[in-house]
C-alpha cells in the first residue's frame, strides 16, 4: 500500500463511518489494542511492558495503521535496554512512519528520543547532530518544549565531555525559555536533573543533592515507583561522596525507601543498586554482618540483571569486604573478577585500581610473581592514562591556538576572494565595451592590478598583526595564571588571619586547638601557591616547600626548640595535583612532632627523608617523641589529622605506615603522575 493511499484511507474512513450512521464498527484488532492498553496503564514491570507493546505493534501492522505503529515503536524504544542500541532501531522506524504521514509533531518527538539513544551509546557527536536538528524542527513548529529538551540534551553532552561552561550556557538558555511557559513542571524537573549532574561532576555535592531532593518531591505526586527508586539511589550516591554532610542513619533511610520503591516496581536493577549502596554504608560503619547480608541479596539478583559494569562494581565491593575481614584468597578472587571485567569494558582507571590491590595482596601472600605482574599492569595503565591526559591537554591548547590562527587566515582569504570577484566582474563589464574604449580598458586593468598588489601587501601585514595579537593573548593567559596563584595565596593568608581572629574571640581551649589545626592546614596549601606564583611551572620544589613549612610551624610553637634534618634533594619536584595532599600530610606530621615534643625534657629531633622503595617514593618523618598509643590503626583513628594522613595517602595511590623505633616513625608511600628528578 502506497503512503498516499494509506493517508487517503486515514482521512476517508472516519467520514464513511459518520455518513453511514456508525455502520463501521470497531475492528477486532483495534479492540485488542485498546484492551492491552488498559493493562499497560497499570503495569510497571519492564518485561511485561515490552511484551504487551510488541503485541500491540503486531495488531497495528495488521490494521496498516501507520500512526499507531509509529507511536508504539517510540514506546518500545523508550522502554528498551539502557545501552541505546535497540532504542535507536525502534525510533528510526518510527521517524520513517511519521515522515510518510507528514506528522511534524511525531517527527519532533521521535528525533528527541533518537538523540537520547545516541547519548546512551556514548556517541556524543551524533547526539549533538540530532539535538541541533531537533532545535530546527521545533523552531519551525513553534514547539518551545522540544527546543528546551534539545538544549538540555546538548547541556548533558557538554557535561559528559567536561565542557562545563558550554553545559551551563545551554542550561541557562533552557531555564530562560522554560520560565516563559505556564505548565513547565516536567521541563523544570529536567533542568534540575541536568543541574544535579553538573554539580556532581564539579564535586559540589551539597548543591547536587539539593536538586535531587526537589526532583524526588515532585515525583512523589506521580507515584512512579521506578523513577523514585532511581532518584533515591542517585541521592545516596551523592551523599556517599560528600564526606560527613549526612549521617549514616540518613543514608540508610534513603536507601530503604529506594528498596521499597524497587520492590513495588519489580525493578531488579534498581533494587540491586540500592542493596549495593546499603552494603557500602554498613561497611563504612564497620557492621560486617549487615554488609554481608546485603551483598548476598545482590548475588541473588545478579543473574537476572546481566550488566557487566554493575557486576564489576559488586565484585569490587565483595573484594573490599573480604580484604577488611582478612580473607585474602576471597579478596583476590573478587578483585581479580573486577579487574577482568574492567579490562573487558576498557575502563582503564578502574582496572588500574584493581591491579594495585591485587599486586599488594599477592605480595602479602608471598606470591611475588603474580604481585609483580599486577603491579606492572598498574604502572603501565597509570603511565598510559597520564600520557593520554597530557596529550589531550596539549591538543586542546594547540587546537585553541590553531583555531584562532585559522580564523585570522580564513578572514583574510575571504577578503581576497571578495577582491577577486570584484575584479572579475569589473573586467567582464569592461570587455563588452572593448571595441569602444580599448585603450582606456588597458589603463583601468593596470590600475586594478596595481591596487590588487597593494591590497595583497596590506593583507600580509594584517596577517602578521593578527598573529602577534594571538601570541600576545596567550602570554596574557600565562600572566593571568600566575596572578591567579598569587591571589589564591593571598586569599589563603586572609583566611588564616580570619581564623586567628576567630581563635582570639573564644576562651574554649578545644575550640582554639581546632581553629589552630585549620589554620595550619590552610598555611600548608598557601605555601604551595606561593611557590607556583614565583615561577613559570606547575611543579613545586619539595625541599624548599618542606623547609618553609617547618620554619612556619616552628614559629607557631612559641618557646619550642628543635633540630630538623631535611634529607630531600633540592632538585626534586612534585606536580601541583600531588603536592596538595602531600603538603597536607607533611603539615599534620610536622605539627604532631612539635606538639607532642612540647614539654619533653629532651630537645625535639626531627628527621625528614625522601627515598625510593619498591617502585614508590617514600617520605619518612622520624622524631624522638613519645609516639602514638599502641594498637592505634591510622585508617580507623578518630583523630582528624591521622585520618587525613591515611586518606590522603590513598589519594596519592599509596599508603601510610607507622612504627615506633625510639620515637615515632611515619612513612608515606606515594606515586605521582609527574615526578621529576635531576
């Protein structure tokens, strides 16, 4: 049946029905479609929804009802798997049908879903293409809501590509358009969704959680159990990363609500994710029985989920559980499973972390062959990721410069082309009168050629000027970066002064000590930016930094004396990303040395050494003080300073160790992305 004939039947059949007093009764197929729809309206189980929609599609094809077919194809796409591949197939079939029907609204709705499918597949160039196409279609149809949705998609893509400025620009455009609409709740929820993701990416977790809570409040009215489960899981994810911003009980309450919604929707994947988050909370609390219970619940659901990335996350959680319990064989088993999954999926950073864990576990069991193999994998992946990141940054700078140079060049070429076209037009006009004013034409052509040469010379000079402007702007950016470090250093000093004023305003000794600790940590970071301000580099000389830090700390302990031996090469440099956590660690340990030496009969002797051991850089702090209480675990210590040392060492892909050898000895094992030694 041709599209034209199908459209003719679509128009004429209702008229025939009216003309014959309703003689054309509803077909059996249509009656079945309507009855299935009644069941669909009450169903939330994904498998059931897909099965019922497939039945509807088969009936619509029997009726040759193109519009119903297109509508059902879109529904099948929206309810298909999260990878976006099957979704794309359904949506493309829907677009073909809508185009045959000349249904602009249908094409717009389906194009939005197609862009969404491309985003789920990670094909961001295609997502941008279909989003821009959607904007053009929506503008022609004056469909404001679809314009907003297209811009929200563009915002999401820019955010995935870490282009936060462009992402926020699209988001602000969407907000301005949405504010002009009366019924804008759905669009506002979409904007909250994107905002929460951007703030999550920027690690502003409190703002991200605030947006998610607004989404949950709005969804409660619709009672969409599946979406409520997903957003409670998202809220739990944000709270798990924001440190101590909420209590364990608050996180557990959110996740138990998520489990209730997941069970009501029979949503295995969302339910398992809630179990995963809940097991993490109990593990952080140290409640191993509850952790084990929820990990077992996940294992029951895993076969029905069949998602490799989620299986990898669960394997990591299982590995942590067994390692904390001292069961190294089981920890190795699950870490190995996670390592292989990340390798299969090409997730290098996650694979690198598992290789690190496996290397050290095998080393502790005496299996040095496997330990070396995994540690070699770790180093290879780390270097590979570092090289990729460096190349990306360099390319971005090169592209930025080349793009601006190209703009100048293209602009000049356009001027040349305009001049050439003007010349040819003038020459053609003069040719028509060649027999009459031949001699004059030669003179005019000569003048034009002469002018063209002059213009070419001017254009050459302009190109040089523009190139010089680009180079000047790059130099200004370098100067701006230096000024930023200077201002950051000054801001740290202002913050330190404010803390000192705050300390003078209280008589509580404990409060004064807490403020003093905060001031000390601010000082350690200010010294880093002070060094960066003084030179054109993003690396810090470790010897100079430690020397300045020790001097500053010693001043703060009035009346304290001590001998500090600093055995660190003056040429050793640390990149700024590694220097911030390393500087905070050094601050804590030097402050502790002076603090607990204060009041001792013997003069403090502090020794700071840097050396290599087993592929790590080791920064050792040794003093002659009383040391720490016996059986103190740095990782679980309630002391903020010691807890910081343990956590920051992990951030440096290393660890911290403490022993007592006629004084306290702290060793910080670390690796940096860019360790430069002379």
